[in-house]
C-alpha cells in the first residue's frame, strides 16, 4: 500500500488543498477522472459566462433602437467559432494544471476516480493508497429525470450545451432554475427559438418578489410554458417531440431540433464505493459532514457540491481554504462559520442575492422592514431607459441590521457586493444611509432602497 500525507479526490474545489499542501512539503495524491479543474472550469461557471457575455452583447444590439441607435438586427453569429474558442480556452487552462502537477515532485496525479476499499484505503489503478487526511471534493453532475423515451436520445445537459457547435433553430429547455435560464438566455439571444417547460415557477429559490419580476421580464423574451410536466420524449429524423401536460389541462406536444435538460443536480458520491466505509450520506445522496467538514470517518473530509450545503464554486473555495488553514497551517481545528453567502444568476435580467429572503423571515417570525426601489427611479436607470428591475433590502426592525438583499436588473451581480460587504461586517441601515454614493451610478438604487426602508421606520414613529 502506498502512503501519502494527503489524498484529494476531485480537482475543482480540491485545488484549494492540492497545491497549498504540496508547498508545505506534504506528499499529495490527487485523483480526477475527467479534465483537471472540475465543473467550474470545464463545464460550468467559466465556459457558461464566456457564452453568456456574447449573448448579452447580442441582446444590447437588439435593444439598441430604444436609444435611437438603428443597427442591423439581423446580424449573424459564428456559433461554431464561438464555442470552439471557449472550449480551446478552458482546455488550455486545464492542461496548464496538469503540467503544473506533473512538474511538482510532491504531487502524484491519478487520472481516474478511484474507489474506497475501506475507511481510509482507496483502490486506484490496481494499487491501494492511503493517507493521514483524505479530502472528497467530487462535485455533482446534472440529474437526468426518468422521462419515458428520453434515454438514448441526443438530448443535452449543461455539459453538452457548452460544447455544442451547432446553433439549433428551435430548442426546448426543461427546467426553470439557474442553469436553465442562463443557457436558455444564451442560446435564445444568439438566435435560437427557445421554449421553456416550467413545472412550478422560475428561479424557485429566489425571493418570491424577485422571481416574479424576473419571470415577467424573461417571458417577454422567451416562450415559457407554465405548469408543464414532461410525459414522454420521442426522437426521429433529427427532431425531438416532447409530450407534456399542463397542471390543469390537456396533453400537448412540442417539436424542436434540440432538447436541453436542466432539472437539477445529483452528487457524484455514487461512484466512490462509499458503501465499504463508514461515511454517511443524506437522503439526497450528499455526504454528511460535521461542523468541521469531517465525515463520519475520522480524517476524511468533504466539501463543495458533494456535501450539498451551497452549490457554488465560491462556497467550495471558502470551504477548501478553511480546511487548509485550520488543519495544516493553524493546526487548531475550529468549526466552520460561513459569512453571508451570495449568489448570482447570469441571465437577462440578471439576478443576485445574499442573506434571507422575505419568505424565510416570515417563516422564522422575524420582524422586518422592506426597502425597495425600482431601477427606473434612479438617474442611471433613466439614462438606460429601464423598464424593469429593482433593489430590495430587508432590515431587522429592532436592530436595523441588514438581513438580506435581492436584486433583479442590470449588473445585479456587481451591485450586490456592497450589500455582501456590509452584511459580512454586520452592517445596519444607517451604514447604507451614511455612505456617499457616486452620482449618477447604479448603486444609487441601493441608496434609494435604503431611503425607502428609512421611510418605513419613520412611519412607525408617527
């Protein structure tokens, strides 16, 4: 049996352990069955944003007429070249990681998944390896629903959609979550006629008011079939036929050249042989960890998507850095404490949020005040002829502490950062009100929302 100081399974968030541990002189084994860099680099965050940005540019061109700019709306897209450029870029970055690992005498790279043979024993390429500390960062993959007829057809998940070089004339997207609306927006803006089959509501995890505004605007640009439950999929002569039923209505059929399934994810824990260990999974297949990110087996840790807490690369990075710091540098393990965890949806309109939603505050019985201001009621909103979007801030009534903020509209993913910073520092409404904001700039909408919240407090005094 070969002994290492550290074994890391998964090279996405796992990179937060591999290289730092090697720099400490520790002998590290990293196992990865696919391209190095994980989901984010190869089939997630980075390639999707490289596709979405051109889609945003295309959207701006199509909407230029409202600014009295008369451009050719029938511009063409070299989609194959665009996708090839994206793929070459991420493949190049992945290959650089492989070269760096190969040159590092402290790192052994196994291009395979590996399977547990016992609690701290992993079988890889016919050899058993072990380590004092093992880290599982195996991520997740698209969930494929058991729709009759789907298996065996050339449908796409996000993985294939980001490598596909042919822009379909018509696409059906099953799902209304983050991945569905991001990729659906990208394909739609670049020329595909996109239909969404949405069972309940779009962006179901967002604040309800934000989700409602997003759905209103998004459905003006794309064809959304609400309450649609897919029943069957057929594929013949290069065309998909999807039979679906509305919540209260007859069966319908829709045909398309392309089908994208975006109905959630599942953890990659079913491929590790965890049944030979004491590592526990929850009902959804995610790894159970304690407040130190340790599994039920001492010395085996897990983080990132595979534990199902937060499904973002920035949260995986935070967890990996926590483990590296507390286990190897400070050598004084202490429970992980998450600061406010933000997120964003890179579609049109953009959505971003941090902290509690209004629904969560109601459920928890917290007394709060809402400050809300539309983009249109701001100087830059006027300049942009904004007809949608708002900033929403949730303030605890007793302490005036910022409990959450949710934005739908232009540059929401950037705008939210001032709220992230203040919430991380346990900031209050007064901190927002006492700032000087650049005029005219989009963050003035945050200020205006704060002023609306202050108005609500003044009503209480009256």
